[in-house]
C-alpha cells in the first residue's frame, strides 16, 4: 500500500472523475492548455527599412518616421469564454517610411511605402499575441505589413505650419500575402522639423486571410478591426531612421515591488501545488502539454495561466454553483483567479529562485482502502504513435471463486505519461467466451474499442447497468447506453460483447475510492472486468501494465448493492431551413449512421417513447442551429442519490438535472452551463439526496452547431459516434436498508 499512497499523495485533485470521451475528435481542453501554457518565443526589436523616396523636388521637404515616437495599433472586439465583450488592442512601434511634404501644393505631397513589423505586435496578453502571430498573421513567414501607392485626397491647397488639417490617404495595404485597397482618415499637423499624423481605417480581417480570430475555444473576435497609425516624422535633414527600437528607461517598472502585486511564494505557489503539479509535473499525464516542475515554468506562461483560470477551463470543474453542494470541488476561488491575473499583469515577478522546485500538495482528506486483490492485464499492451488516441479494451480477471462485494478500489497507471483515462466495466461470466474471441485477434492484447465499445453499443438483454459511485466514470462517448432501468429498453440486442455495468474509472488526480459503509458492487464467481484504456501518445508508445487494486468483502447480511439508473433522452437537430446537403434528410442520415454503427433507428426513435415525444414535433422546436431536449422520469423506489453524471458529445452546450422541477421542493442536482466534452465528471452531493416514489427527475440537454464552425451539415439524432449526439445521464443510488420501514 505504501507505494500507492506515495503515488496518490501526489494526485490530490479529488474523486470526481472526468470522462475524456473522444474517439478521433478534437480535444478542446487539450488545445486550450497547449495553446495557453506554451512559453513565448523572443521577438526582436529590429525596425524594417522602407525604400527611400529618392530625389526631392524644389518645393518638397523630407520627413522620416521616428519609430520610437510612432505606433501602429489594431483594435478588435473579442469575447473571452465566461466573460463579457471587451476590446483587444495590439500595438507595435516597429515601423518606417518617408513623406515628402509639398509646401506649395499639398495634394502633390508624396508618401513612400510605410512598413510595419507585425511580428512585434503586442497586447496585454502574451497568449493572444503568440496565437495571433502564429496562426493568423503567420508573421514568421509574413512579418511585414506594407502600405504602398499612397495618394492624398481632400487635402487643403497648402499645408500651413501650426495648422491642423484633415484629409484622406488612399493606398494598397498588403498583410499576410493579400493586398487590398484601403482608405485612411487623417488628422495632421506640420510644425517646424516635425510632422504629426494620425491615420485610421477599418479592416475586414477575413479579406486579408487573418480572421475572424478564435483561439482554441477561449476567445472569439469580430471580423472587423480598427487600424490606427500614429506617426511622428522628423526632418530628413537631421534625422536618420534607426535600425532598432530604443528602450524607454521609464517604461520598465520593478513590478515585484509594486503594492498589491501577488507574491509568488505566498499566493501563487500554493495554488500551483494544490491544483496543477499533480497533472503537469514531469512524467504525468499533462506534461506533454505543459511541464510544471519549477517556479520559472509558471512565470514563463503567467498570461496563459490567467487566461485558462479566468475562463475556468483549468482546473476542470464545469459544474455551476447552483447545484446542491458537491464534494471535492476543483474550481479556484475568485481570489485565487484574481491572484493569477494580477501576477501576470505585473510581469509574473518571482520572489524565489526560478529553479525552486514545485511539489504536489498532500491531501489530508485522502482515504485508504484495504489491498485485498490487485489485478492487471495478462500481458503488457503497447500501442503505436500512429494512433494518437488509442482506445483499447483489456481484460482484468480477479479469478473469484466465491461471491464478493467490491467496496473500494484504486487504479495505478503504469505508463503514466500516456494513460489518459480508464473506464472499467464488470462483466458477467456468460460473456467471457465472446470477450476471449476478440482478445488478441489483431496480434496484440485486448482489442480496439474506439468506435463501438465492446463490439457495438447497447447491452444484451436490456439489463440495467451500474455506473461507478464516488467518482467512478460513466459511459463512454463511443458507446451507447446499456439499458434503461425501469423503462422499456430501446437499445439493440445481441452485440458481440454486451457491455456490463461500469463500476470504476481513473483519471490523473484520482484518489483511492472507498464506497459508503456496507455498500459495494456484487461480483459473482467467474465475473471479470474489461478496462477501456484511453492512451494518448505523442512521441512514444511505451508498454503499459496498469493495475487495479480492489477492496473486497464476503457476501453477508446487511451489505447493499450499489445501483445506477440511466436517464436517456432523444436528440433531434435538423439542418437550418433551406439546407440542401444530402444528409440533412433524416432518413438519409439514418441510413448513413446505420452503415457506420448498426441499426440506428431503434435507439433514435425508441427514445421518443421513453420521453413522450416524437421526431417531427421535437425537430420543429429547433432553428437548425440549436436544439434542446427535456425528458422527465418517474422515481419508483425510495433511494438516496450518491452520484450523478451528465453526458453529451462535442456540440453539447449545456446540461441540467433537476429533482421535482418547478415545485417548491426543486433541487438542482447538476447544472453545467458551459458544457465541456473533455471534462465530463461524476459529481457526488455532500449529503445524499433522498428520493421517494412519485418524485420526478428531469434532464435537459442543449446543443449548438456554432461550437464546431465549419462542420459539414447533417441531421443529428441520438447515436453512438462522437460526432453524433447524446442526451444521457446516470444516477447512482443506495436503496433503503432492509430495516428501514419505508422499504416496500
């Protein structure tokens, strides 16, 4: 047990288990973290050198742009996830150019090419700057914006010294590899050996192939931007344009000494050690996205830390505060988020040596369990980096000869750097022959189960399944529900390896799980487990021999079997009116889905019988972009709810589960206002929620196509593939004890 304790002490996040249920789809959270927590590449301070205007006329005075007193500013409206609309301002001073002012005929004044180094555009957020430069401006390849062929329009007859004047500049602006005409409104003033101009215009970013900007699901921006050039040009008789920008000594501040700046050692380090190191330390699952070992690792990405915590992508905790009180909350407090933001704004000062190590904090609430049995695969499994996200079903056999109750467990990943998450199902002995037939059929232990679970969605015989309590993971996004407890089962029968109840799961940060006293999952002789392992490979695919350790009790009077009820609603999201795509026809989409996954109609249509709806009526409520399903279930037995889970796929927008909605007794069991496909957690109420016969349990799912712009249009209904959709939930319950007089 000691080796396990040392492991879990470094992973104190909590017992809610996220189901990162992707079978070939883009990981939003993974992208966000990788984008946000990548250190900056240094940008130079060289000033681009514009071509000189050449020979001057007798009435012309030459002025050269002074980059240290000039700027190019781009302003665009943006919206950060979870925040209001704001304006992003990016500025660079790296610019050059010449102006020949005609003192007699203002309209004949000449403006040479004006160059701006967009590689040096910066804002108040280095994350934004880095991504705009890399993914939109492609400034390493196209570092210079060029304004050329400039003509004056609307100028006065003559420019008079000390007199402000207005006119327009019309020219060709090249950004990226696109040139478009632009018109600037200009305010100007000539005073002795200086010429001051302020020129502004509005650009459509997509016309230059640089927008609209959307950063990894964190930020979206409008497609229009304001470009403003503030120019101070000095007389060419006495001024030569510099080759590099000079640093303004007054622009730097010793931020570590500013009042109100958070202290790294006092304010930032404890947050990192309690919430981040367990997943992002070297060798841990999140280390391929960002390595957090020492103080300077955090300082290098302070802006990104502020962004992902403000947006509440990290630490992952999608549930809102409107729920009943939940255990093991991962979210940061407002004060902790503010500390990250203020620390980043101050330049991320360190009051310790940058090499000071970080260590995951110990969790005093961590429980231990009895190590009664440890099981693993018959052979180590190694995938291939050719399959970045490898879902592999592997058998774990406890070889029980008597009936036992699994009263707790912990999972010990072997190849920690590649084990992303684990879902473990209890399988009846009658299914073993089918599992053995698939095991090793492709020459490696286990079998691929990325798109059809154990050989197809559904659960033969329509038996109710059980999802794990106290943090055990729920159903895979690649498989369908395994039956509806107490409802007609619309799920297909006769699958090759029928999926059993899901009883355990693991993600980085999970602690040992001990179920409530006198409760557990019943294991009969011959029963075994199938673990659906999700391996994520980057540069290597090492062998893995992960283990699961069980706490077991003999069958005895008074021990109760944990049960889970599945709540499933239909999905009907038609295409927008006027769409002509072939798969916008529901029947055509049903045929295509059935070819991929087997008969899709039984499930997609059968769920309407459960919820008392029909496809046409539910589809009519959608505008083709968004859709919502609400389904209410009757509680038929007294019980205590100890765990809840919601599940949708990649265009899920929000999810709620309510007990007795619209009544004075209403309780919100789960409210996820901004759905995250990659962090689907089981949640445990602080106090079990009692239900009685006649109570109503309602789930509501909303989808939005805008969450995946550019995705081909098709009719979407309930089906098993990741790019299909689901409205699915589970509740794990304890029945009343036999001595309880309320038991019927």
